[in-house]
C-alpha cells in the first residue's frame, strides 16, 4: 500500500515536471503572459496551468498500470523527440534574444562562424543553456516515464507532440512559403525607389553616425532609467528627433538595423547563402552576385559618389554577419573591428561584444583626425557595445547609481546608459575643440530595440509603444529642436540622413525609405505599422530585387 502511494506520488511529480516544461515553452513560443493562474490578465496561461494541475491530480489517483513499450509508444516517443528538436532551440532564442523566426535563425547560422556562436554561448549564456538542457531532459524523461506508467497519457502525448510540430517555427516558415501572406502584395518593387539627388548643398557637410547598441528611447519613459537617460534626452531635445520610430522584422538585430538605416531596406533573407564566401571573387561568382546587396544603392555608395572619405569602427569583429563585406561593398573606405586587431588584444574591460566603448571613442577620434586632415568631406561611423544585453557591460571608470532601482537590483543597464551618454557628450566636445562641429552633422541612433535583458520587465510593460532612438544634431536647414512624431521605420532613416546633409532627394525616397524631412508619406503612414511589417517579412519580390545585380 505504501509503495503504491509512493509510486502514484512519483507519477504526479513527473506530471507536474512535464507540465511545467510544457508551460515554459508555450509561454515563449506563443508570447503568453506569465501570470499562471490569473484568468483576467492571462486566460490562456491560466487555462493551461489548470489543465496541468488537473492532469497532476489524475496521475495521483488513477490506478497504477505499467505499459510495455509497444509500437504506438515508440511512434509517440519519436514524435515527441522531433517536437523537442523543432521547438526548444526557438524558445531558447525567444527567451534570451527576443527573435525566433526560422528565416532569421538560418541567416544567423549562415553568417556567423560556429566558433563565434559557441564563444558567445559559453561566455554569456552558459546559465540559460544549462537551464534549457536540464528542463529539456526533465521534459523528455518525465514524458517517457509517464507513457510507461500511465497508458492514457500516450494518446495525449501524441496529440501534444503533433501540435508542437505543426505550430513550430520551421512549420510556420513552410506554411508562409506555401500560403503567402496577402499583405506581401501591398509593397512591391515599385516602392523600391533608388535615391536620386535633385539638389546639392552649398557646402558638403561632414557626417558622424554613432550607433548605440540596443539603446532605445523607451528608456526615457521608465522611472528606473529616466535619470540615466538624461544626457541622451538632452541631446534628443536639442536636435532633430524622430519620436515614433518603430521596429519591423528584418531590422531587429544589429546587422539588420545597420543595413536598414544605410540602405533603406530591411535585411531580407537569402536562404542559406553564407556571406563569408563573398570575401573572394570566386565565392561571389559561385553565387552569381557581384557584391553584398547588389540591387540597392546605400549611404556609402551615395557619399562615395559625392567625394566623401569614409570610415567605420566597432569594438567587435566586422566578420559577424559579414558586416565588413557589406560596408566595403557599399563605398566605406576603412572598416575596423577593434577586437580582432592585435593592438587591442589585451585591453582591460574587453567583453564578448568587443573592447570597452572608451577605447572605441578614442580610436574614433583618431579616425576623425585622419579623415579631417584630408581635402574632402568625410563620414565616420562608430558602433558602441556597452548597452548590449543581457546585463550591460560597464566600461572601466564608469560609476553611476540610479535614484530609482530597476526591478532587478543587479542590472547594470542604467549605469551603461548613463555612461554611454557621457561618452557621447565628451566626443561632441572633442569635435568642437577640433573646430569641426559647425560643418559636421552628428547622427545618434539605436540599432534596434533592446532584446530581453535585465530591464525586460520594465520595457515589456510599454508593449507596442517601444520606440527606437534617432537624433540629428546640426542638420542642414535649421532643423535642430524639431520633433517628428510621424510613423516611421528604420529604412526611413537612410533618406533622412542624406537630406540632413543638405542634399535633396527626388520625392524624399531612398529605396523603401522616405525622408522625414520631406512631405511624402512613409510606408507606415500609408499602410500602418502592422501591414508594413507583414508586407516586408520575407517578401519574395523585394528579396529578389535587392540580391540581384543591377
């Protein structure tokens, strides 16, 4: 009797473990609220939790029956393993990176060395990986044990496995391929208008672009980061600012944000073609492509044609996502990834994402001096890293204590935001001391919205109201102090930057982007953010156009 009760209790515990794993993956896959038993706020999660508790109760009271592994049990077990393979990697990415679609994951796998992926995983995500591995083993083990000790669980397990397979990201990608979204027809090649300069500025201004890793303007609206955002808020109020810059698919990670803001298009999928092969003419010929994104004219192309000297510097590695190939193929003369340069191999404070931003700005000033010494207008681009998730990376000497603590008291995000703002202030002061400020347009912008980090709970409360940060200082046409609330997306940044230099574009167009300094409507103003997002997601016509030689 005692043994029977103990076995039923063990079966109930196994059911509870299985159900907990099921809920965890369901929340990540379907973006469900985490209130487990709140039927008002999270009805789906509450219903799922109730079902798990009911199944646990049944496991506790039903008679003990041992089922030998028969054909049906083995088939269901195989389906369960297939479901785990198709679901677990994507729920891990959803939890830790915020994006989970199949196309982006395949692009990431193709565009990054396996050693780099392993390095990031071990250094920054060892804990989450171990947790995922443990929960996956518990899910698989408890499922198999329940099928052997509770015959009625076998068909239920089969149904759950089939549901997981059908609703997995790879299956969703296959469905989109067979049944395209009708919204895809609402944006076509006709909307891809190459930039055409119709008026020149009296004087060609220099350009400095500083990309701020994951540093969205939403932090300004959160009590725990509002004070830290102060330096950046002051710059936003001082310059031309876009306050309604939403994020769409294909602009939601660093390389994609870089491409969108410089080419006026999202970084559309190319299947499994590996950009690393583009480093040689042989690799290019094999893919029938002359260069990275050959079908579009980007910012570097346009500036190069106007006689600009240009340089790009980040603290990391420019081979990641083939960023170096992209920039060089589109007119950027000097491309540097400091983490890979021997001179910076042992810099104090170097982290997974590169050298400290203090070093980046020091090198940026050296590049500034080099470019300014030449008899030509210049464009300098810097890419910071301190505000990268999940916790932020403090530069040596960065000290800040927020007056309002984040929900996670160990979060370094407020300090990294504050110190990033102070570094930019110093850089602007150095620019002025060199006598370059009056003839230089400075652009400050986030590359994308923050992925899940130690302030995710505060950011997620803003829901669909989260917005990117974009500021132009000393733009042509006396635009300082002007605030734009027009609905916009990252591709609109490209023509806006061009026109902030004093150039006038025909219809304010830069590929899919429309300048916020021209009256023509943006895609978001015409169609709405949701339709634009659906229309551009893996759009086959646009994908063909941008990856085909002009």
